[in-house]
C-alpha cells in the first residue's frame, strides 16, 4: 500500500496536518525556509542514540534543559515553536526541490 503525501502551502495547513500526524507531508511555500533551518539542526536516529548512550543518558537531560532555556528567549511566535517541535520530534525531513520538503513520519520506518 503506497502512502499518498499531502501537499501544504501555508503554515495553517501545515499545523492541521501535523496535529493529525499525517504520514507524509510535502511543504511548499512560505514555511519551507523554516523547514530548511530545522533540517540543519536535526540529528539522525543513529547519532541521537549514540549521544544518549555515550553520555549515560545525562546528555539527554542536559539537552532538554538547554532546549527549554532557549525556548524562553526565542523570539518566534508560540505557534511557530509548536510546529518546529512537532517536526523535530515526529518527522524526518527530505529536500525535494529548492523550495519544497517532504516530511515523513518517523514511526513508519520502525
């Protein structure tokens, strides 16, 4: 069974699809620059697991604390922060074209 990706062009459409945890989302338009920034900071599963195991789990706690502190001083709107967090935690990001990205639900890979 093939997964049919949903294409979104606005932040509002993206927020709706993220809340539904849509399997695959193609992001085009105004929010694609933000997706590019998220992709730069996203670790793959192997790197993330290596970080967690290598630090005996304390690295995860430190990262969580730093993340919460950065959220306090982040000038982004609350809705933008929520969207970014959902994408970071739930989706892998693949660049399709210069201005479009595919978000693929991580749990489908397991």
